[in-house]
C-alpha cells in the first residue's frame, strides 16, 4: 500500500519491533552508512518515535551531540554514567543527591567497579579538593530532592572544566523551561521524563542529551547494547507532553509560589522549602539562574509537629494532594521522603540531610490555586 500521499500532523506511533529492508544492499547500507543512512532496523536500537523525542529535547537544551531516550529515568542515569565511565573510575556527587540515584550508583554500579563518593553541595564546588586521579564524572541536581537546595550551576561547571572532569546535570525538577545546563558548560543533561517532560503521570522514561556528538554516540550504543531504549508508545506520549511543557511549567510554578506563600504563614508549618520565597537561602541564586522568572512546581514543608503521626494526619485529610511516590503530573500529589526516595538511608543520615519525620514533599499541579489552598487549609486545620 502506497502511503506517500499521507501527511499526518502528528507523528504516528510506530508500534513495531522490526523494520523491513528491500534488499541485501539496503541492509548493508543500514549497517555501514552514518546514522544507518536514515533507515530503521530494530526498535531496540532506534525507531522514529524515540528519535523525535530526543531531537526535541536536544533542541530545547541546545544539545548538539544528540542523546538517547530510555525506559525509565534511572535507565537514563545508567546510560550517562556508562557512556563515560568504566571499572576503576570514580563519580563525585553532592550528599543531597536523590535517593534513587544513590542506590543505583552505590549499590549497583559499585559492583561493576565504578565508585561514587558524596560531599555536601556547599563543598562540591571545590572539585580540585575532592577529585581523585580516576574521577571521570560529577553528577548534581539543579534543585535537590526533596529540600530544594539550589545549585550554582555555572560555578560547578567552571570548576569541573578546570579539572578536566565531565559534568552531568539532573534537570528533572526544572525542565529546559527553567534551566539549560549546557549553557553553563555542563556536558550532559539528564531528565526523568516520567516527570515534567511527560507531565501527565502516564509514562516512565528517561532522556539524556549531550554537548559532544561522541558522547551522544556512546549513549546510543549503551542503550542499544543494554536494552534501555524507550518503547514507541511511551516515546510518543513524551513528545505529546513536550508540546504543552512551556504552558504547564508556568502554571506549575505560579501555583507553587501561591501555595508556598500560604504555607509559610500557616501556624501548622515550621518551614517551607521553595526557592521562589524570599526567605529561601538559595532565592537570590535561583532568581539569577532560573529562566523565565519561574521557580518550578516542587516544594517541601516541615510540619510544626515534626512527627510521622502528623504527616499521616495530613495525608489522610488532604483530598487534592494524594500520597504518590513520583511527581510533576498535572494533578497535585504529595510524597513522604522518609518512606520513599530516602528510605534506603538510616535515620541519622536522613536527619543530617534535614529530612525529618514531619517533612512532606508537594508536587503542585495546574489546578485552580484557590482549590489547592482550600484543601491545604482544611488538611492542616
């Protein structure tokens, strides 16, 4: 059937595991020509939906080197680390790093001979002091999870560049609408596309894009050889999400600022962690570094009754912030870091990071702000 007259406005879902070749000569071209001569062979290696997603994220990030889309956010981190590290290498991270990343690095990649060490973010900028002869990569988040510590990205990028060490930035909390880390001098940007890029809580995906085309090729190779490539349907859903990303990030951010200001004045709240608040220790840095006057849709709070029982009462009472272990959907939710992202740490380790029993993380959606405030008021009162 001849499909050439068909010109869909939206890229179709290429729900196929394999593509056909017309001849042995065409098959040979696929294997020998740069970028497979524009052809597709096996969806474990590439397919049009994944390519569209990576191309669009690379455009938003200004990534000339391309990248890869993976079946989950952590699969993206795995691809990024393995693209530049091997057994005997060392990765340097802030102590405030997301718990899931810590588990992958310290419990899984350590078994492959890749070692990771952690220092407080305030000390991480002195890369020369903490590096080792085998340090190949620094990983940091734009905003830490869950207490929203603000990264000075340009400062860290300069320090890494002076030491000849690659920098990978986790921009899952911010998206390219709030930050473009490659503009700072970072080498790779990693997104859990499950979060804001997809935006609708209906897919799991990761995307990593790179400045250097050689790293981009390594990312594709790793994803192909380890079977990390994102499937067609999830790729299509993520591209759909990107089409409203700019609008959603603005509404997420505006709502979160309203919620943060409300919570900061509530007697049941001891502390609010949101960089849009003037009282946040990283506010000035966020103001100068984040784009479009936005601070994102994520915030955390510490209840005045800093106990698990008080957190449970809030969870049971709230109607618009249901308990969920992920974030960034158009509908609001809350998370309990002690039992989810940081459950693998000891209580002493969590307290050292400021994650006490009364800390809750809120993912503020795009609902009407008045409805969110009314729900928070009744949940806290």
